[in-house]
């Protein structure tokens, strides 16, 4: 079925509260949760109501605003901004966009605290910073899409893993941005979406948002990627990422590493799409990226019923590391970077 609907926004600032699309309920139900406290935001991030590296960062920025807005003195306000940022940073460990957005909010608050402004003006200016983080993400993703599109040709089959789409960002997504731009320009790409065990972001979110937009998308189970590659149906892989280390090692949804190894075996390029805010030059290699482990129930009861014996041992890392030698190129808003990543990623920041 091909339909064309306006894309759903995952994060909406609604005057004095944050409306978050509950991504756990997609594609069956479209429910926006009205969040009014930083605890609400922390809980939404931890429990994947909002997920995807940029969307987590944007939500946390609004969380700082919500958590500090009731302070009545400038001194208490600044203390609370810093406390709330520290608190929200504990919601999830891997996506560096979370820490990037919180650092940006802290730096802005510290700057505002020294300005000759009333407390109301200072609070409004901090909200403006969160709104800027939000709106800049949309423009960034469009640019990523433009650069990514130069790597694709009409009729190509492209495989993606997890969801790095509009739902994971302000709009367009990172890895999915070129598909939206291709559609706008009448270019036809055939997208294969891995269902992405254990919580099925590929099936529930990627297949949903691409189908809604009218992109040609075919859903496959994760363990079918090798098969479709061997049939010659895939000419490129494109994924998002939660953190790129200084040497170009990439943390992304569990299973990305397997896809990248398969792609290399079939001579298929692997592209990683992300904003500069996902590149962490302070983390030297993938070995230092903290990998989140999630509950056993995601695996043993992920389909809403028990699918494994009671008491079985479970290992459930949410992300894996794809070593840089499997990454053909990293696509950012500033352009496309190739190996040697330790040199070329640094150059990107100095441009
Ligand atoms: O656990 P999730 O759903 O937050 O994982 C998301 C991913 O792995 C995405 O690929 C990544 O955050 C990039 S989103 C543009």
C-alpha cells in the first residue's frame, strides 16, 4: 500500500509543555503525551517513548526548561538548570546528542546568568535555546539528505537498520533523509528495512514512516539481510548512529555491526549519516563508548507474550560498535568524510 501523509512530528513544544509522540505505541496508535516536568521527560527517554539520538537531545533540552521554570531567584534558577541537566543526562548512556544538547543548555544558562536581564527574560532565552536546537536539527538533516543523495542512483536498492528517520529527529531523519529528498525529486529508490530486534524500530517506525510518505519500502527480518544482499537487491546500506568515536568507530542499534560485515562480504558500501553533534572527538575509539544494556523482557516478552523459558539468562545490549574499517563514508551536514577518520573527522570540525 502506498499512501502520502504529512509526516508525524515526534517532538512538539506546545507553549508551556512538551508534547511527545509515544513511539512505543506506533504504528497502531498515534498518541501525544503532554509532559510538564523534567521527570516526565527523563521517564519518556528511558522508556523509549521518545528515542533516536537527535530526538533524545531535543527532548532533554526542553526537559531542562521544564525542570527550572518555577525557580524564583536567578541564583536558584541557574543551580536548578545545572542540576536538571545532570539528572537528565542519566536517562540513557550511549547517544552523545543527549550530552551535547545538555552541555549547550548549561553553557547558555551560564552566559545568561551574567547578562543584565530579568528572570523572566532569562527563562525565555533558555527556552529559545531549546527551540533553536530543535529547529536547527531539521535544517541539518536536510543538508545530510542532500549530501547522501549524491551517493545514490535511480533504481538502487538501499538497506537500513533501526529507525534514523523523521521520528528519531526534528524532521527528515539522518539515514532516511535521502529517501524523502529522492521522493520529492521523482527519483526512485527501493528501501529494505530490517525489522530490528528486539524492539522493532525498523518494522514499527521505519516501515511506518516511509510507507506513510509514499517511499517504496520492503520490510525484512534482521536475519534476512544476507539473503537480500546475495540476491543483488542491495546496492548500499545507510544507517544512523548514536555516537561516532574520534577514530570513526560507530555505535548504532544492535545488529548494525552484523549488517556492515555482511555488506563488506558482498562488496556493498556502508554509509553512516549523522549530524556533527553525534561525533564525539573526546571518545578515542568505539571501545570507550558506553553501551546501554536493557531489560531481559525486551527479548523474552517483546511480542507481548512470553517467547522464552522463565529464568533463562539473557544478554540485551541496545547498541553495538561497527569498527571504522567497515564504514565506507560518514555523511554529515558539512559533507561526506572518508578514512582516515581520525584525521578527517577533526578537519570537519575546523572547517
Ligand atoms: O534505542 P533507539 O531506538 O534510541 O536507537 C536508535 C538508533 O540506533 C538510531 O539509529 C540512532 O539513534 C540514530 S537516529 C537519527
